C-alpha cells in the first residue's frame, strides 16, 4: 500500500490510475474493509490522487464519495485520525468543483 501511496503523488500516474476502471472499483471495495489501517492508507491514496484537479471528475463518477462519507460516519469521535483523513479526501474532491452546488 505504501508504494502505491507514494506513486499516487505523481500526476501522470494518477491519471493512469483514475482511467483504470478496476483500480477505482478496488478503491471502493477497500474503503468498505474492516481493517482500519488498510482503509486509512487507501484514503491517503485518494487524498494524493485528488490533489490533482484533472483526476477529481473520475473519482466523483465512481461512488468513492459515498464510501468516504460512510467511513467518516463510522469513525467519528472514536477515531479522529481516520475522520480527519476522510474529511480531507472529501475536501479535495469537492475543491473547485460543482459537486456541492444545488442547481
């Protein structure tokens, strides 16, 4: 996971990742996992990927937002670190997008 996390800091690789349907499906599956550390590192990958503006639309398309919200709901005050990274990932996804506008 850590290797993938480091690789997800490079914008060219991030574009490759988000254009791979199976990669995004795997992210969704892992975000539902019960192993806290696995979920934590996966959210770190999402944070790294969503730093790059060009990758955000693909993340929005694949239902990752709802998975991050579920993680945030489940972790809340019991695990503030997991809550923080979930909120950070959601913030990155919503930055400079129309995702939160209600037209």
